[in-house]
């Protein structure tokens, strides 16, 4: 079995060496371990330091293309290198590289396609109480959308089986972490989680300048993923609610019309008609979204086949 460990990096010269040093050199059940650095337009010595530490495989972006795109290119690179397992970790030494040994076990044993490291955020000292609550809420929403039961959906320290790389498609620019879980859940890929303790914080997050930006970006990504996989849940629910809300004033109007036919209570008629029309619109959207969804499934199957032809397997 071949393991590829990928590290997406944007100016990580300070911390990359520690990350690389702690990556296990040997793991039972794994024949070969290859490290890939995805350099996303770093302007510091990230690539030089990686070379000095024996890294031979790189994905190089001339300019900054963002983490989701980098992750996608990393997936292709891993498939190209013939990886049976892909582990993603960060260049800021947030995650304990030595834990890769535990992270890949469920995949080696054939028990899971994806393993997510649970940072046990409740125990992280530098996370504020609000951040902890938001993290739990975010994970809860993702689990709802994915039909999974993962304690830490935002963790980037993960292992993916080759099979899951064929089946996952990264679409959004942000929060690919959430997106991959929702996709994997809906595609019924087995996902599991192992607890880890994160290393000491080395610097502030570069992906998110504030917690609220994180909440906003994650919220958008989750909503989009939800619309992609469960469009009828959203549109049918809003359709039914609007219909009930619209029928109340509408029936009220009809009632008054039946006891005194002088065309009064027109406001009820107008409000009722607007709400009922909105509900029909919502039902129509549910049908359209479902047709588009069917189409997307076919497209995804064809992409999967293309990947299998291109990379073998
Ligand atoms: N490819 C790529 N990686 C990035 C970018 N921004 C941050 N990273 C990397 O993504 C990982 C996580 O970034 P970090 O700033 O620690 O965000 P955190 O996950 O919120 O702590 C690190 O390895 C960074 O080097 C980017 O624009 N592109
Ligand atoms: Mg970090």
C-alpha cells in the first residue's frame, strides 16, 4: 500500500520543518510513504525548506489559487502517484503529524473510506467559549446534511482512501472540509473519526481573518451543499409553510364573502394570493432542482469514470 501525505502551504517556512520531521517514516501495513507539498504561490522559502527535508513531489501554483483548488490538485496528484491512501495535514504544524499512523488504520483495515481527526475542540484552551459553541453547531448542521455523526466536521487532518478520491468532487472555493463530508455522506462512503490532541497554536488562521467570516463562509458552503443534495427538503418545506400561511387569509376572505358578499377584506385576498403563489413557486423550484440533481448525478458518474480511466483502478 502506498500512502501520500499532502501539505497545502502558503508561506509556511517557519513551521513546515517541524511538520515534515514528525511524519512517520514507517507504518505497519504501508509499503511506501510519499510527501507532496502543494505550494500555492508562497513568496517565502517554503519550497526550499521542503526540498532540504527530502520532499521530491510538488504541486506548484505560480499564484495563490486558494485552498480548495489546491486540495483538488492534490487529489489528482495523489491518484497520479498511485496512492492507496491520501492524508491531508496543514503546514502550520497545528496537527500532530505522528498521529498519521492512527489516522490511516481504519482505511488499512477496510473499515472506512474517510477518517477525520477530531481535534476535541471542547478541550482546546485557546478556543473561546463562543467559538466552541459555533464549532459544535457547525458540525451538527453538517452531520444533519450528511447523515453522519462526526464530532469535528471542520478538521482538515484527514485520511482518504483511493476509492473516495475517485468519488469526491470539490466544487466550492471555501470550506471544502464541510463539502467533502456532505458529499461523502450522501454518497454513502463510510466515514469515521479518531480523537487527536492538536499541537500548540503557532499563528492566527490565514484562511479566515475573523471567526464571523469563518461562520459566514461555512454557512454558505453548507447551504450550497444542502441545496445540491437535498433540494426538495428545502423547497418542499418552504412550499408547505407558504401554502398554509397563504390559505389562512384566503379562507378568511372566502368566509366573509360567503356571509356578506360586498367584496370586503380585499387585503386578506391579496396577502393570501401572494403567499399561495410563492408556495407554488417553491414547489416548482423543488421539481426543477430535483431534475438538475439527477443531471448532476449523471455528470458525477461520468467524471468518476474519467478519473478511473485516467488514473487506473
Ligand atoms: N493552498 C493554499 N493553502 C493555504 C492558503 N491559505 C492557507 N493555506 C494552508 O492551509 C492550511 C490551513 O491554513 P490555516 O491558516 O492554518 O487555517 P486554519 O485551518 O483556519 O488554521 C495551512 O497549511 C496553510 O498553509 C491558500 O490560500 N492556499
Ligand atoms: Mg491552522
